[in-house]
């Protein structure tokens, strides 16, 4: 998936269908000149329905189609015939989609299960035909109910990507390079900060044809929780990852300090993120000789209270150990 095709935020205008009118009709046939009322009910208006599609990873298909309008219900007719229901409109969205009311920003629904369907805008009820209103006093009512109007409003869809492992790190820490090496994803890689502007997903092939999904999320900077950099636009994607892989480059001035800064940004954004499984990968470790690696290890053994390992995406060092550790964390 190319970066330009990853869309995680769209606004839609949706309209459900209006219910059909009830019929005002009096029964007439040969030899029955004054039959009773037999006007049928109107059909209900069409719904606008959001449907979970596990084969989708992005909201890109909604980028250029922003208006969705369901069909109106047909009017009732004679012989108590009910009008046809309006045609429903289905909007397929990936798992992890949040639906907000654009005006109030209230969360209306979340799509989190395969096969889930949610009626986001209900069609209007059809009106009752005149045969419902006959009684001993009024045996030939010449009125019926009109159909109820449908709903019309704006919604905002936000995608929080569903991945097993989320990559967390400062810009240019080597997250995209790691994703490109251990998955078949082709993220943009360059020697400058914020190369990645939108999340990338990749499927990691493990032993015995097993797989798990890894997400490369744009780099965090200090103040991201307050919206600096790309702020909330990417921090929300971390919320649905079950395991967080912190990537800190071996040439960082202070590895533990960088990890604490990243952890603090997550804490300030959403304290629940600290309940997730965490692992630190020290990237670009091919630049270290054995002596320097031993010194760093001695310091980290004292400073860190979570597991860590040394890797190099370019030199293909420590990657199998990394996959083994992640798989174990995901399946414990």
C-alpha cells in the first residue's frame, strides 16, 4: 500500500430514505360498488448501513465519494398492498473505524468485529393506509398517514488501525527500514526526519506459515500528545495495537532517556497505553563493536525494567530473535 493511498479520516454526508405514503383507497370490483377501505401501507425508507469489511485496510475508497443517499419507500396501494421498502445503502469500512457526529464530535459507533453491521441512519417509517382507521363510526375513512422523513446529517469516520505490533520511535529511528526488511511492505525510506507521514502496514511471515501484522507509525516528537508534529493524527493508531515495539537507534545520546520521553508522550496521550506489552529494539547496532555493545548493555540492565535486544535492519542482525520475542509476547 503506498502512502498516498492510506486514508484514515473522511467526512461523509448521509441521507436515509423517506417512508412511502399510505394509500387512500376504497375496495371496488364487479358487483361490489361500495366496498370498504383497503388502502395499503407505505414502505419504509432505505437505511444507510456501515458494514465491517476485514479485507480493507484504509478509507481510501471513500476519498472521492462523500455523499450517500438511500432509496425512498414506495407508496401503498389497493388491496392492502404494502409499498416496497427503499433500497438500503451499504458503506464498507475496515475494522477499527470510529464513527463520530461531525457537529458534536460525539462517538456514535465503533466497527471492531468481522461481519458487524450498524444502521447509521434509519429510513423513515411508511405511513399507514386508510384501512387501519376504519371503525364503527367512520366506516370509510378517506385519509391515510404520510411517510416519515429520513435522517440527514454529517458523520466523520476515523480509522485506528488494527495491528498486532505498533512501531514507536523518534523520526528517523529506522522504523520504515525495519518494516521493509521483515515484511513485504514498501514504505518510503529516506535520510531525513518525518519521511513517513502516514502509517504503513506489513505482514510479518513467521515460522510454520504463521503471520502477524506490524504497523509503522510516523515518528513521535516531544509534545506530540499536545498535537505537535503530526500529534493525534498518528497517536490514535497505537491504541489498537496489542504490543508496542519501541525503536531507539544505537547512536542516540542516551537510549534510556529517549525511551522515557516516548513513554511519557504515550502516558500523556492515553495512560491505558502503558498497560500494553512493551519491547525495546536498539536499531542500527551494526555500528557498535562488541566492547561498546557490552558497555551499553551493562547500563541498560540497570536502567530498564522491560526486555530489550540489539538489531540491525541493514545488516540483518537480530531480526529472527526479534520475531521470536514478538511472537511469544503476542501469544502468551
